[in-house]
C-alpha cells in the first residue's frame, strides 16, 4: 500500500537535512555539534558568541540546562525531526532570538497537542490545541509546511481564519490604544516617591527587605523619564560610570551618560534632563558602589588565576580582613567573598577533621555511635583559613549548630540541585568541588558569560564593566533557589544575574501582575509599562517645542517619521502650535492650502498632506487614514484636518456636500420607518448637528481673513481660528439648534391623521351608467 504523500514529503525533507554533515552554529548540551538525536540544541551567534537554548521535544517541559533530554520528552516520528528542520529555517530569519524561540515553541505546541497527523488538522483542531492563546505565530509554521508540500493547499483558509481582524473601522479603538501608550502622571509621581525612599534608605544603610530590587526598578523608571530610551534593551547594559556634563562659556551644563544603542542605533552620549540629573547621579553613585563586588566576582569567573590584589583593585578592604588574607596569591572563591565582606570577620564553618579516627568514614554514622564520636569529626574553621581540599557538610539546610554549605553560599536548595552537592552520597563535599559546581551553574544559567545581553541581540556588555552587575543575594535576599531565578544558587553570594533577567524582573514588578506599588502603600490599580515612559518623554519634549529631529536623535531612532507615533498632542494643542509657524502669506500663484502645508512641514517638522478640503496633519506614510464619517467630504470633523479660509475649491466642494446632506435629512424625515426605527432617529439627531457644523464651517471659510487656518474641536464643540496676521488664535463656539426638537416635529407630522381623498363625481356618474360603484 502506498504511503501518504504528505508523510512521504516530510520524510524526504528530513532526509535532505540529515545528509548535511554538521550544523556548526548548533551545539548540544556538551558543546559538540548538534545532531538530530539531541533533544536540546544551542544556537551560537557567530558574531557575538551568544548562546540561545532551544527545546526540540514536547511543549511544556520545565527546567534549565539538561531538563527535557529524557525519552519521554521526544515528539513522535517524524515530527521530532521536522521541528529541527524548522529550527534551522527559523534561525535564518532576521528576527530577535526571543521571537525565534517563540515561533519554534508555537510549532512544538501544535505538534505536541494535535490529534492525528499534521496534514489532517483544520482550524477547529488548531484552536483546540492552543486553548484560546495567540495563534498568529503558528501561521508561520503552516506557511513553512505548505511551502514544502507537507499539508494540503486549503491551509490558506486556515491562515485566514487564524488571523484576527484587529482593524479599527471607527477610530475609537485606535484612539483608546494611543491613550494607553502614555504613562499616567500619578503613577510616575508614585514610582518617583518609591525611588526617593528606597535609594535614600540604601545610601544611609537602613534598607528594608526588597529595597534593592525596588530601587533598581524605580531607577530604571527614572532613567526612562530623564531620557526617552528603550528600557529593557538599553538600561541593563549601561557601563559603570559617573554622570558627565559639558558646557560652553556661561551656558548651563548639559548632562549626559555613555549610552548603549539598540535596533541598529550607535552607542552615544545620551542627554539627561537637567532637573533630574541630581537624582540620576545619586542612583549612579549607589549602584556603582553596590555592584562593585559583583564586578569583582565576574572578574574572578573570567580569569580565576589572578592574584587577590589584582582582583580587588582599589576595592576598600578592612585592615583586619586584609591581614588575614594572602593578597599576592591566587584565592579561591570564598576567600574572595571574605575579602568583599560577604561574611563577618570571624565567621566560621565546620570542617571534617582529618585528625579524627573517622577520617575515612562518612559523616553519616551508625545509630550506635555516641554523640561524642559523631561530633568529634568536626572542627570549626574560620572562612579566611579555608583551603580548597577542606571537606564540609553538603547538607543545604540552614544549621546554626554546625554551619557549612548554607553559610558559604547564603542559599538553600533541594531536589536535583541538592544531589549535585553530594557527589559521593556521603554528605561531604570539598570547597574546591563547591567552587567547580558554581562555575558549572554559571555556564548553564549564563551561557554568554562574560558578555551580557538584554532583550536585543545587538547590544552587549562585558559583565566586569557593567553598572548593574548584580549578585543573587542582593536582588533576591536569602531565599530558596526555586524562588530566585530557578537556577542553582540563585540567591547566593556568587550568582551573577543576567541583564535580561534584571530587565524582565523589573518590568514584572511594576507591571499589572507585580506588587511593587502595593508594597509601598499605593492602590492595586497602579501599574506601569516602561515603554509608556518613552511615549511620555517624547510627548513632553514635543510640548516643550523641541524640534522633531532632536527628539528623534535623543530617542535613538534613525527615522524621524517613527517619532510621530510617540508624540501624543491633543487636537487643541496641535491647533495652537499651527499658529506658531504661520507667517504672513504673500500673494502667490499656488493654492492657499499648499502654502499652508509648506509652512507647517518646513517650520515645525509636522506631517502635512493636501486633501480635497484642506490639510491633513497625520503622518499618512506610517499611519494610514482610518477615519470615517457620513459625509462626501471624508476629512470633515477629523481631528487631524485643517481648513484654510479663502480656499475656494474647498468651499465649493463643502457647499455641494452640504446641499446633498440637507436633502438626505429631508428624505429621512419623510420616511415612514422613522416612527419605529430607533437607529434612524439617532442618526437624524446626530447628522442634523453635524450638518449644521458643516454649514458654519463653510461660512467661516468665506468670511474669515484669507489664509486663516480653521480646525474644529469636537469635544469642546468650537472652531479654532488661527489668524496669520495677528498670530492669535480665536475660539468660536458652534451654534447648534435643538436636534431633538426637529425629530419630534418630524414624528408629529407622521402621526397626524391622513385626510380622506375627495370623491371624483364624474367617475361616480360614469360608473353608475354601468350599475357599478367605486368599491366594485
């Protein structure tokens, strides 16, 4: 019996890829070239060396490092191999690493949850697999399968149904979304108050639990207000530095920071607002000092063969500590931690005594051993005197009577991670083995070390030079590993957090699901998206009269057209700014609307396009017009529409439209359905008012001085007239009649009793001659 053609093509495609010798950019968990038998691949970026972990098995696998390599995690044939082919295709696309892994995860979710073969799936079954979650990414996988003939051609219908129609046909939803992009000023003030409280407490060394974490999140917000940056992609990658300034002569100082670029924008000296500079300086001073131990630990991880004095550099070490350390020798990790102040000067751990008669026996003794013999195996030893060969208890639980592993690492752990610290199953582990496990944990949780990456694949920072080189115990405090980043020793003294992890946690804390604001007494409705602050800073700069080109460069963009999406000026503000750019218009052969458009575009760098009735101030290249009304002149009542007095062509066009709308109103008033149709009644009220506004607009365009720019503020029901001669703006309230009264009058006409038609006497006489009546 012949095999299914779709399965045949799937097998042929997989075979074609398997014939390739090696995939050099993909590695397995051991660092060797990945094969189709491996369930976990690592993509190594050839330019940066950054590693991206990719699961190829069933969707829903939890854990890190080698989690997901079991046979139970494999997808059924041939789809486990098909996923790997898809991975190779996806990593050739020009997308971020996070988006690539999300696309692969979407494909794995479909292949893990579907019933039957892939070619048998339809729209309903795909929706069932995703349980209401987003399905747009799986469309790329369906496209890939159709391109190679792995699914039927009707998959185009599946794509059409999976795509959600998010178009806004009225403009109300778009306006609402644009308002949501702006940060609430009350929330900004709240997070500013939290920053002042937390940073002052930390500087004065009176911190409460979680203050470091909250100070970091609020400092990110401060930097976003002080400069319109991409918070997650740029702030965690800041180098260690002081706030710098520049001035010429008697001019005020300009403050700036060395700032990493993103999305292809180069690194630069980024301007910091003068009013916020003192608070930015305070945050820089604190984090530069607080994260210095983290930079030294990172320096040790990069090259552990350095002398202790070279590692510490100019880090201040207490004289009593310094006296107990050999500065000219290579330290182990815990000597370094002692020098950095992770432990008290006289802190001790219990070491398995080599002088004991139980030297070769494990710590776990028989029940008949006396308490004296059990404790004689241990002797206290100061951490400053620990040697790499010293054995301590591998018990990860806090034990004040005999401190050991917990004391050294400042964290507890359980399960598989606890077993890693008991390699010989005798509950003993050497200091050197602990250090080796921490190195291994760093390689697994931070594969790109010593380079740190954030959300962007382009930006990077060497961790021993990063401003925010944060250690686990600073950020998470003393908690279990599974509550602190999910990796071995997550809250330990020696866990270096990735910039991406810092950005993600800060965004979560201040977001809808975080408890940042509630921890400091603010209502649960307070939340913040860091990207809202980018919109806020751009809008604030625009309202301050800063030219668009400067805002664009300040925001790290290459194209000024993109900046218009981040500026949220109201209709009234836009109208008031138009008056600033108009100069006296001389007689010209150009239509007057063209002259006005040139002035707006040249002087203010605002978008301006000529329409049939005036000028549009919306950037139509990047934001196509989605405004609809019920008039022939489509731009009428649009908040981005400007009309120019004396524009005769526009006046004639609007005048014809007005006459047509009046006829429409008369037709509806006479329609017998008006008495029973609520929709027609509502339309009549609304359209009557709008037609009156159109009539008054035409009148103003005829009577106002030539060249006056006229806009209409629908919310205030008033016309804004910018007089180019006097440079003044005049507000004229629209005169609106009682439209409900007109409706009631029309309804009364319909409710009047109908007059009976008069009888035709001549017809009656004629019918009578044939013995007929009108009813016959």
